[in-house]
C-alpha cells in the first residue's frame, strides 16, 4: 500500500488546486473536489451521493439492504442517467417498476428524493 503524502489535488468542478494528504493523484483530486466550495463541486458531490443511494437500492449492494438488484448493468445505468437529469432540473420526477417494486426519484425543495417500495397485499375473493 502506498504511503500518504502531500499531493496537489485539482477540483473536478472548477479546476482549483489544493494541497491534500493522499496516496495517489486520483485520490488527491477526489479529496480536493470533496472539499471545494464551488457550485460544480457541490453538483459532483450530489451526483456521487445519488449514485451511492441507487447502488444501495437497485445496484450490486441492493441485497445488503433487502432488495433485488435492478437486473442488467444497462438498466442500472439508464436509471442513473434519469436520476442525473432530475438532479440537473431537466425532469421533475420519475417512477419506475423494478422486480415488482416501485422506484420513485424526484426533486423536492432543492433536494433529491429516491425511494424504493414494495406493497404486499393479502386476502382475496370468496364465493358465497
């Protein structure tokens, strides 16, 4: 494992540089982006959080949270793209059915809401 050293990291949003403690240049750039106060950096952090949440709800990590994954990588990437468009303000909300569950992604009060739910109904009809 590489040792931690001082490296100049560059914010992916605005290009501002900052000396950070990291193992690699890539890690330094990630840290600089996470710590930058620019609007672009904020949007990158927001997208990263959206991607993390989607991974927990429909991605490879979904079984750890009690859900089935969405299926194919193509399906996961398409849903991520929809979420990114919602975060950018291009779409207000979207609802998607996945494996007999509902996934809702929307923008509310400047925040992005991502919810997956499953309705279980019991009962039925009985003839007289």
